[in-house]
């Protein structure tokens, strides 16, 4: 009796196991794309300078000219890069022979919305200089910005951003209280190439 019970258990187990048993195939964990590398960029810029609350009123006074922006950086991963920028006017301010140059170094936190589009911030420190009529003024301080970029190809991206290069009631030791805060900002549209 015990033998027949044991044989029926073994037989039923073999019947239930049935067919061929496929070997277990291990799948590799997905590997994130390597987004690191150096990049260079060139942009057309709109440089704006002026005063908030001009002469104690609620009005803002702004002057704009066209300029050029050069940038280069290193992207550590898809979320952060370190970027240097240079900006200069190519059009005269108010028909005056007056040159503006800015140098900036930014930490660039980024958020990839999808495979093509990303948004970013710019946080850093920079130097701003004005030359004209035999006079030169310059100052350095905190700078910030926001922007967005879209991949055109694997190596080329288009971007647009806004940077605030100065916002204070003093510049080069000169008090701007009568004119409110002195403001200098830049809107840039351009392309970057990643190596």
C-alpha cells in the first residue's frame, strides 16, 4: 500500500510538472545614457540695462541693444553642468560709443523633461564692465538665470534663456539710490555643440 501511494505521488508530480522547462534568462539592468562631456555654444543676445523704480517712481527705465554670447562648459550628467559665459554688445547704446562686456561662471542644474526637451537654471558669479567716453566702470557679484533647451541632433541643441547679471542699488562703488536699483539682464537664443 505504501509503495503504491508513493508511486502515485511521484507519477502525479511528474504529470503536473509536464513539458520542457525553459532555462532562466537573466536580463541586464537598463544603463542610463552617458550625458557627460564638453560643449560650446554661440547665441544672439538682447542686452538690457536700466533702473527699477526710476527716480523713486513705480516706472522702470530700460535701454536695449543687440549683442553676442559665447559659452562653454562641461556636463557631468543629465542633471548638472558647469558653464562659463561671455557677453558683449555689438550695437551702440543710445548711439554712443559705449561697450559692455560680461563674464560669468555658472553651476547649471538641469531637468530633462523628455529625450528632447530640458529646462535649467543658472546660479553663479560674474563680472560686468562698461567702457565709454574715456571712462570705465566694473563690478562683480551674484548672477542667475533660467532657460530651456531642445535637442536638434545627437550633438546639437537649441536654447533660449534669461540671465540677470546685475541687480543692486550700487555699481562700482557708486550709489544708484536716486535711480532705484541698477539692473542689467540678457535674453539669449542660440545653439550648443556637444563633443
